[in-house]
C-alpha cells in the first residue's frame, strides 16, 4: 500500500469501523487492515489513510478520542431527546454535527465517554427508555426521516435509535414515542394522512429504484410492505399526479456494479454522470456498514458504462 500511512491501531473491528466512518464523513478516505493472526486472533485492526491526508486525519480522530458514538440521525430533534434521557440518568452526552459536502443533510451524532457505553446500552435496546414505546421500525434512514416528519406534523415528539447486532453494526432504526402518544402515532404512521398510494412494486429493490427516481425529481416517497408481500409507494397528495407521470416514464434500469465502500460507489457514479450516463445508487449501508451498494444505469447505457468503469480498474492497477 504505497503512499498509505497507518495512523491508528484498534483492538476491535467496531472501533476501527467507527473511526473510518468519522474520517469518511469528513471527506478523508480510509482503509482498515485486519492484522489479527488467523490462528490465535492476536493483533490489531489497523487504520490507514493516504499520506497526503495524514495530519488532517490524525487531527480529526483526536477530536473524538475518548468518545464513542452511540446514535445518530439526520434530524436533530430525535437525537436531542435521547441526549436528554441519558443526562436525566447522569450520563453526560454531546452532540456533534457532521457537515459532509457529499450529502445535502447534516448528520447529528451522539457521543458519550467510552467508560459510559455499558450504561448506555440498555437505553439503546429500549429496556431503560422509560416512558417511551417503539412505534415503528425501519431499515433505511430516508424512510425513517419521512415518518418522523409525519409525527412532527402531528406534534408527536420522537426518538430514533439504531438497533445494533452483536458486532454493534446497525440493523434497523426504531422510532420511539412517549407512551401517551403511542396510539396517535401508530394511527398516523398507518394512515399516512395526506399521502396517496401511486404504485405497487413486487420487490423491495424495484420499489427503491422508483423511490430514488422520484427523489431526483424532488418527490418524497414512503415504501410500505403490504400483507400480500408487495411494496406500496406513497407520495404526498400534491405530488400525486407528477409522481405517477415519473413512474409511467420509469426507465429500464440494470445493475452495473456492486460496491462495499460508499466512496467508491459515489466516485463511480460521479464519473458516469460526468460522461452523460444517468445513475441510481441503492445504498445498503442504511442497514449495516458491511453490506453492498448497488449501482444502476439505464439498460441501453450498460455497455458504455462498463467500459468507463474498466478505466478505473486500469488506473488502480497501474
């Protein structure tokens, strides 16, 4: 790895992934090398950055030294309320705003001291979140955001907590509301008042492609799985006719490539867009940081896009 510098070593994969995430949210590309011995599981997870980013990367990591990110969301209110709940139980927490030029919305991240993490876990599982009930679970950030907006419209305060698996990786986003608001919140999220169903897709991937296409036109879309297994797509009432028109002109998308790194997917998409090829990316990192990101192009552009991506591989191998 010429021109790459190791800046930190970590005992756990989670610590390394969190630091890598912090760097990439600040537009610094990072790579994790598993240096553990495969037989004895000794060694460390090493974090590398390009030599030109070394000083900036170390400065960014030092800012977060001694802290662990326990939750985050793209709206401040839900994070602020969890912070209040923690501090009411004598757990000091701090919110850091992540400004990333690659994203339209800021991310509000909640940190606690490393030593307080065991005390925070019962809040993240909901066990210690007294007076709050789980009203809805989602798998993607954008879908959670639209539902929070519905709750806000109904003056229902909420908390969003990202459920983690055994490796502390995100598996779903749980929306909590106060116990006394649970019935109203459940009804609001079920009825989707002010929203209209404009389409039904047979698979989640097809629904997400339509959602992305609508998003490019500035139309918010909520995906709801139906009892029969299909996926209904809802949009806000005033956008109903425009949404139907966009869907009627839905293009024939083909998956071009799959990535495990968000920055690589975005770089490839940007390169194709600059070449006049429209793209759609389905970011599976809304579910976990360890899954795939699919890059789609229109079917008639598939061959041209494939050739362009080959140039990236050629450059990387030189």
